[in-house]
C-alpha cells in the first residue's frame, strides 16, 4: 500500500539570459528561481492496483517516482510504502520495488544478459531456488530463451526491453515502477510487453505504477489514472470516468459532393479539405472531405447525418469516438497545463 | 566483498569481449609512463643529482607512488568518472538497489587496462632497487608495502572528493586535476625539492608526503626517524574526511536531485 500525504518539493534553478555578458555576470551573481515541482501531493494506491500516472513533460511525474523510490527527499509531507518511508529506509525499501526506466538500461552492455541477471541475483541476495524459479517463469512468459545468452549490445530495442523488465522483476518486487516502458517499441513488442505486465499483475498481485505518454498503454493496462500538471494532482479517477466526461463528442468523417455544408447547432467543422478542381462532376462542385465534431448532447447522430445528407450527396461516412489522446489534450487544455 | 568479486568478474568478462582494444590500451598506458621514465632519466643524466637524490632513488620514489596511484585508478575508477554516472542517470539506478552506494560506485568501473602502467611501475621499481644501494631488511619491505597501500588509499580519497563535488556542480571540476594529475607528476621527485611551502601543504592538507617523502627518507636512511615508516598508515586516515564529504554530497543530491 502506498500512502502519500501532502508532499511538497521545490527545486532551485539557476537562471540567466542568453549572451556572453550574461553568462559572465552569473559567475559572480547567480540568479535563482524556485520551481515548485510537487505541490501538496496526496494519493493512496492499494496493493495490486495498476495506476497510470500521466501528465505533460515537466509536470512532476519523474520527481514523484524518484521520491517513491527513495532517490529524492521531499521538502515536506509524508509517504509510507508498506509501512516504510522510502528516503529514510532506502535499503530495505528498494528490496521491495522494481524500477524500469524505459530510456536507460540496467543491463551490462558487453556481457550476455544472463550474466547481468546473475549479478542482480547477488545484489538483491535472492536465494538460489527462488532465483531459479523466477528466472524460469520470466523466460517462459517473456520468451527470452533465445536471447538470454546474447550480449546486451546486440539486442534489438524490443528484446532489450523484455530483458529490462525481467531484470527488474527477478527479486519479486511488490511494487513495479514503469517509466515509459514501451517508448520506441514496434507494435508487436508493445503488445507483448503490455500482455506481460497484465499477466504479472494477475498472478502476483504486483502493484504497477506506469508513467507514459502512450495513451494506448494506459488504455490497455490501467483502470485508474492520476493526472498531474504543474506539480498538482488534477484528476484521480477511473479511465471510464475520464472518458465519459468527453464521451459527449463524436467525430464524423465525411466524403461528399455538393455545396459547402450548412451546419446546425451542435455541429462544429474541425477540418475541411479537397476544394480542388479535379474530381469535378457535372454539377460543378468538387469532391470534398470534411471532419465534423458532433456534440451529442445537442444533436443526435442520426439527426445530424439526416441533415447533412439532405444538403449534399454523401459518398462515404464514418463515425469515430474522441481518442484517448484527444481526451488528454482536452484535459491539459481545460486545466491550462 | 562477495558482491565486489562479482563486479570484478563481470568487468573481466566485458574486457574479454574486446581483447585487441584491451591490449592496445594497456600498451598505451605502458608507453605513456615510459615517457615519464625517459624524462627523469635524461634530466638526471644531465644534472646527476636533485637535492641529494640520485637517479635510482628518484626512480624508486616515483615507481612506488605510481603503483599506489595505479591501484587507485584501477579500482576506484568509478569515482573518477562519477560525473558521467550522475549526468546519464546511472546514479539513480544505483540508488534503487539495496546495497551500499559506495560499494556499487566502486563496482561500476574497474579499469583493467591500468595493468600496463602497473607493469611499467614495477619495471622501474626493480630497476631502482637494482641501481640504488639500499640495504633491504624486513622493516623496509614493510615500509614499501605501507607506501603503496597508503598511496592507493590517498588517491582513492581524492577521487571520492572529486566525485562528491559532482553532487554540487557538474561543471568546472578541472581544478581537481591539480590534485590528481598534478600529484602524480609532482610525485616523480621527492616532494622537498619543490621547497618548504609545497612540503607543508603536501603534509598537512593533502598528505602526499606521508606516503612518499618521509618514508622514502626512511628507506634511503637519509636522516630519518624510525617512526617515519608508519606515516603511510597515518595517511590512510585521510579517507575519513573524504567519506564524510561524500555523505554530505549524497544528502545534497537527495534534496536537489540534480
């Protein structure tokens, strides 16, 4: 169980204007600016929960992860993870957590992956039998059989990420922090990684905290999201709730032939293209493509289509929901972060 | 200790991946030190003596210091390259592992290529012994061992200070090289040739003389007290302020994360 209460963290950042003279000045008189990285942060995460921790760059995501993993000490506030304060009890705490930094490797570059694993076994003092069982499980689930004897530098990114994840789970942590685990992976590897994380959570009730910019990760893995911006928690709730808030919008993609559309209340033109000369038909209008956002609170989809088809000759039509990416963009806009 | 051995083995395995590179670097290290040897040789070939020290005595002095330095650089290299460990985020990785931070930094890098320089130091040392008329006895052999250990610990301490500075700033650490490379170059000759002021600094601030000048006097029986032979052990205490400074650095890192 992770309990975070009223955590604050301020960073001091040196500031100067561009230019050589300015650089020279700072030699003698440094100007500091204080940036509130975390502002009264509180949340509770239960055992076995999977939480997506999202927010734009610089919102305070990695600061939070660093505090939770005992690397940073906050200015004020308390944090209890399984009864321990991470920054006071670092060694005991980190035995229980696994951390995957998606952009950095924890494997030794020049030696086969298995050698790295064995070193980790000694670092975490994993008993021989426990290590053997865990390794077997991870090899099967992540399909590492063929790559485990290859030096890390010769692995592809997807293979390496699978090994990274295995490496952080060898000591059977109760909590797993995943910092952008699917960054730069191809579709197949992404899905493999996601499935594995789901499986791990099911089997061992591992608590997973996931920071990512890939909203498909969030959609596939987590039920709960915490949205952070400018150091504050803006939204803490289920993914469904968040989507529902914006579910009142549908998007209509339209290929049509005819005059410009007249839109009624509840319909907004999002994009318009194809007013070209080619494709001209006898009536003298070009083939056009429009994207229209529909507010379903104001107008029914069927009604909207009816109105549109009365005006023009519709060649093709498709309806989509607002994607989760767009939902997030809207959220960011709403909170002005 | 067992874990350190593990680190040792994994570094050995890494090295074996690049045999040619290893051999060439080691050879390079050997040749660089050989240059220094030639420098000392020609200098003393011309002047014969420096402040009462002959060529072979200078050689003895330099080779012992170089051995200590090389040991430190081989095993404490992790501190020497610590600024990159911080800036590329590997230090965060070290922090999320349930082991002593210092041990992990030590284990993060072991520089086997320094074997070349070690070889050079040993060659010089043997040559120095052969040429100088030192009456070897048990106490003197012990003294040499003390000097090497003391030197290695002293330089390790300086590397640790250097690393601890990285917690506060990433730039402008070049001045530390005065102490590191400077000391190695200084160490070619017995420190007293540089004058009294340098001798004092190198005794009371950064205790180089305790591992070099004074025990050397004992070895060469030049106006030396018997207790000079234990001075290198005193120099080992230098590691304590270094360690404390390191602790302060980690605390600072934990509060700023930079």
